[in-house]
C-alpha cells in the first residue's frame, strides 16, 4: 500500500511508498535501508529543525570545544556500526580504555565528588539489588515495574524510605538505568527492560576538537538522503481509515500552517 501525505504548505497531495516519522538515527537508518533496497519514493518528516533526534552537539564554547547534549558515547566501539561511520567520515574521537565504568568519576546530587570508599558501598548496594532483581525476573510471576521491585527490595533488606542507603541505591539506579534507557523506573518493565544486547569492547566519545561531536556524524549520515527529509514538519494525525493507503496530516512546525 501507499502512504498519502497531505501537506497544504505545498498546496498539493503527495503519494509516497513510505513515510518515516522522525529523523533520528532510527528514522534515517530506515530511509537508508529502503533506498538500498530500491525504494526511492520515501519521505522522512521531522518536527524539529535538525536531524539526529537525541544526538545533538552544542558549540556554545566555540568550534574547538563541542559538547554533546544527548548521545555521548559509542559503546563496544570495535563492532559498533556508528564507529564505522565515524572512521568513514573522518570525525575525531577519543578512546575510554577499559570502558566508562572503570574510568568514571562520580558526583552526588549537590555536585560534590564522591569518595572511592563511599562508591564501593553504593556499588555493593547496587550489586545486592541486581541479584534480587534477576531472581525476580526468573520467577513465574506477573510483570511489574522496576520501581516496585526497588520498593520490595528495600523492605526486604530493612532499608528505610528516605535513609542514606535508600537515597544511594536510587541515585545509582538513576545514573545507570534511568539515564541509560531514558525512562523512569516506574515506566520500565521488570521482565523486559534489559533484553537488549550490549556490544563488547572499549568505548569511545566524539566531543573532541574541531569537527567533533555526534552531530558531525549524523549530519553526514543524513547527507545521502537529504532530498528525502522535510524538517520542521510535525505530524498531527495518522489516518488508517482507507484500506489501500494511510493518510498523514502535517503541520509546519515553524509557521503553524497546515
């Protein structure tokens, strides 16, 4: 079936074989895959004024000091396809030998450096929780949220709500799970939150020197399909009423016109 793209900014209806909503990595990858398989009549619509989604680099501190505001790391760099793009586009990068967990420096919510002895205690708390959570994952029980599992663990271990241990456990779970998966513990499933696979190997980072940053990579990746991308175009309605096509209604995100 075809997708019927209604966009009155152009004062005409357009028919596409596929319309992809969002010009983040997934949307751009889907467009590349379709074109590589001979489907050229593709449109990517993006509400914002840039490609990359959560991958965006700030040059507020000058061109030699890029700061990645979203995605920052390339994990498992020796097998990660993004690292291959970095090499292909000759984007500068740095290596974090041994992985970020071995080289990280930890700060508390007040911005104070956490002493290594304190971090060992916090990591011991995390290790105990993770063992408990893994047992719960294997049990034949109804699914629940990770937040409820944390509450159950704290009750089982006698960790009082609001205590130092309670704050420490929730802080490190926020740092390592909430920030990693971009979702609160209450929105993450006990059974399915970590079914993704990790790539092994060292990590690398892109906020290095002039021309560095994730935006440099994603913009080059999008360059090959830029004619298929329409920015500042917000999808306001998806209509499945027609058996032979799907109709998308869009709004110009800048002018507000439909």
